[in-house]
């Protein structure tokens, strides 16, 4: 059972509603070899509440706080004292300290409260206040702020808040910190990518131990998704992946890299260091992690190398410990930030003659051959020039390719593979980007849509090539056997885009109108409208992001025309029967959607389909599925254009007799399961998308029977482990036919 706190004005009553069996409460347990920094510096207005239990009664073990002399301004400490016979809580304002004791120590669960604005110390065991005192340095905390962040499970072992001593073997169930009665931190135990840590439910961040292997999660600890990141590890310890920002630093540049090692760096550094970021030439600008010296930097353009080992002397296990390192030429400073606290800074001399004429800044990379490529998660990278932010790179997925997007310019950069293997960055967390579901062709054949284009048709084709070096490709349409009404998009034989429409061999227009445009792997939407209802005006648009290229032409007498061949995609036909495809026109591409209108009415909406071993396209209008063997794969996310959509297949029976049933089939691209509603209320069954509707009373009673409305909700489990749900589908109505009249004769 969880604990509750009752707050009445400025008075706090800790009411511990614990039971004898609280095994389900989540906790983080330390093995007594490490600590965790909260990153929070206590203030004179702070109230701290820590829910804990010792697992071993060890003399001088620190549950929280520091008393080694590094903290000189504001002390809040709980430790084991008196030969492990007392709990001791100490508060101090920089000039005076007071210690309060609870007689006896045990491995039971307690709540310790230090309320600085009211100079009050309390400890609760169950519902009993076992320590409750207001004696101390009254009023001595006003205006104070600690110079060191509050540690858990130990005290600080250095002045940089990066090492711990006097560790406690204990469990912590939660930490809350208030300022003037307002909740500022709410640290709850959790798992993040398998790592036991705390999540701040107020700020959303995570705090991780100095050595993550020293901590385990217990009870009903929830799992939270990490913040968005891209990883250079490439499923190997030191895979040669890196990111080239394309930016050349100067003597007035500053860079901050937010990162975490994907493995224990101490055991895996090859050949002896990993470069976190670097460029060379006009300005030497680098931070690396050395196997023997810890974090080092080279800065200022003068070639000096300085070691930050006093703060980071190679921890035993620093996997997943998130840090930000910054190097600032403008202010001649370098530093390290962990858990929101600046652990150490240093200064250097800037060579003002240095100009940005060297190599570009690279992340997880070095200029020293194949050595020094770091296996790290990258959460973000910021670059300033003359104090102004000029780049703000965040993890992003574009057209299925992981990389980083500059939030200022919109530019996208993907990963580089030093080995030349073409490997992509790994990625995870709450990453964003272009992640729509797609049907991908391997470039060996085409797919027959079964739809014949008419003079009233409009085609909207959302696609992206996966290989640009194709010279005779057909993205859709045919230009050989089709002689009545031809519409196609492909290349002109030299790898340039070409979009053509012809009626009875008369050409209306082609793309591009003037300067040819080379094919690329960006995502585009091609729109072709014959639009005979508008006086025979032919219109097409080729949309790339926010850019639209438009061209018009004029047909004559096309209103009643219909193509003799159904529209093919990914290749053109190889025979007049439409049963084979020309392999040399087969296209390596991804299709996100294909919509075909007639007189502005949607007649077909083809979306990627992948279920029960069948891969192809699903027509949301007709409910049909088209497929063509193993030449296509389904990928991407459970989305269509960022909108979570679900559909109920048309053609179901709208009436069900007593004792019978009718099936309803739902589909959404990428959905892993479905939930169903009847008359707005959840019902069981149909998790695989097919619901068997039985005869039932209730609903809306009409002369025809009982009318019920059914809706499906698609559940999407995306690549990052987050499940999401769509909006309910449009309602499908099913009428339960009445029995009729029954006469009983006795």
C-alpha cells in the first residue's frame, strides 16, 4: 500500500498508511557500493521527505546527505550512528549544526522528514511519529542554498559531486522535495532500458547511480521509456559510427553534448580512449574519455591537453550515466554536468588567431584514424557562436533513417560508418520523426492495384525511393501496352523525375516543366488530376515537404475515357494481359499511401498491410487486400500521416438472426491488437481485429429489432515500446432481428 501525505496550509502531517505487507511498493535497493545524485541543491525553503528501509545496519552509512566538509552552506543528513544503535538526522546552516536522534536502528520501513523553513525534523514508522522535534537553529536557513547536490545512499567523496563514500545498504521507496509548500521533485523508483533508477514525475528526468550495477529495482517498479536518443554503438562495443554536424568551430564557438555511454567505458575503451566530440585544423577542439586519466579536453587552438580526472577518474561502471560535457571558446571554459548539477569546470587560453578553417565538428568521432570512436547514446547537441545558439540537434527519424534534426534550420544529418559498411545509427526512447507505415518493394516486380484510371480520376501517391541510382524505374503506371488513358511517374532513362499523362496518345504534360531534377530518396507526394469536370484541365503537383511544383496542360474529349489496363505500382507491365512486369523498370521504394478519386469522391484508399504473413495493400474503401508474394515488406510505425486511423471492413452483414453471428473486421496499418466497443462500452473479443457479433437485446429498439453500434480501437505498439491507441472507427450498425410472435398453448 502506498503512503499518503496530508498538507494543511503550512503544516504537514505525515500519515503513513503502511501495512505489514507492502511488497508491491516499488523501491530502489543499493548494494552498498555506490550512490545517486539527485542534482537538487537544498534551499532554506525546502522540505525533504525520504521513504526508506535499511537492508543492513552499518555504522556511519549515509541514507542521504553529506557531512564530509564538501557541503559548507546547508546540510541535511540522515545516517547510522552510535555503533549502529541510532538513526541521526543533522541540519546545518553553514555556521551551526544540530543533530536529532532516534534511538535504535532496524531494517523496518520509515519516513524521514526535514522541514527547513519550519526547522522541524520528523521520522515516522507506520502511523507512529518516532522522532518529532523542533529544537535546532531556528530561522537560520532563510536565504541559504546548498553548494552541493543532495546525494542518496552515500555521502560525497570529492568536491565535484562525482564520487561517493560511506555507502548505505538500503532501499528507498521515494523522495519528495517541496519549496514553500510546492512540490519541486518527486523521485519514484523505476526501470529505464533495464536500468534501476529514479524518475522525477515533476520534471520528467531520470537520475542514475554512479555505478548502475550497484542498484536493483524491486516491488512493482514501473518501466519508463528513455528520452529520445540515437546510438553510435551499432550493436557492437565500439562500432565505427559517428555523426558529422557539418559545423566548423571558431575561437568564439561553444558546444554542449548530452550523452551516456552504452557500455561500461572503463572496460571497453579502444585503443585507450573514446572521443565524445572533435574537430581539428584551425581550432583544436575536443573532449575525450581516457582509460587511465578520465575526461580530458583539448581547446583554444593552442594544442594544450588538460585532464579533468579529479572529477571523473574512470568510474567502475558508468553505463547509462547521463552527462552533458561543454567546451566554450568564447568564455574559455569547459565543464561537466550530471543530474542537472555542474560537477566541474576549468578554464584555458583561447588562440584568438584561430578561424573556422579546419574540419567539421564530429560527434563520437576522432580525426586520428579509426581509433577513438565512442559507443554512446546522444540525447542532443547544441552549438553557440558569439553566445547565440546556431544549432540545436535533437534525435530524429526521417524516412526511416535515424539521425539528428536541427530545430533551428530544419536540417537533418544521419550517421556515418567509418568502416564503410553503410550501417545506420541505432535509436530509441521517445524519438519523433517520419515513422509512418509503409510497403517496401525490393525492386524485382510490381503490384497490380486492379483499378482502372478514368478521365475523372485524381491520383495521390505518397512515396520515397530507397535507392536513388535507378534510371528506368516506374513508381506507378505503364507506358507500353496502355493506349487509351496513360498516367505514370518514373524516370526519363537518365535518373531524372518524369511524370506523364496521355489520352489517346496525346500528351498533356510532364514533370519537370523546365530544368530536370535528379531522383533522390526524400519523401514526395505526386498528385495527378485529369479533372475532366473542370473543362478537361490536367493538373499535377509534386510535393516535397513544404515545396510544391505545379504544371497544367489540356486534354480534349477525356470525360468518358477509361484506361484499358489497371494501374500498376513499383513497375510497368511486361505484357498486354497485365500478368507480368518488366524487371528493368522495377523500383526500390516505399509506398505510404495511394488514394484514387473520381470526380473528387474517394474511390480507393490503399494503405500498407502486414498481418498473418500477408503483406500488401489494404483498400479502406472496399476492404480488399492486394498482395504479390514475398517481394514486398511491411515496415514503419502504426500510423498513417501521423494520424492514428482504424477502419472496419465494408460489406459486413447488417442483420443478425437469433442464434447466429456476423463478423466485423477492423484494420489499421501497424496495429498489434484491437479493442471493441458496443454502444460506446468496451466488450471482450476481437483482439486480432475480427469480432464475432452475437444476437443481443438492448441498444436502440426499432421496428426491425435491436440496433447496436460497434466501433474498433486499434492498439499500436511502436518500435520504442510505447503502446498507443487510435480514435474509435466510424460506427458499424448491426440489427438483432426480433424473434417474432410466439403463441404458447397449454
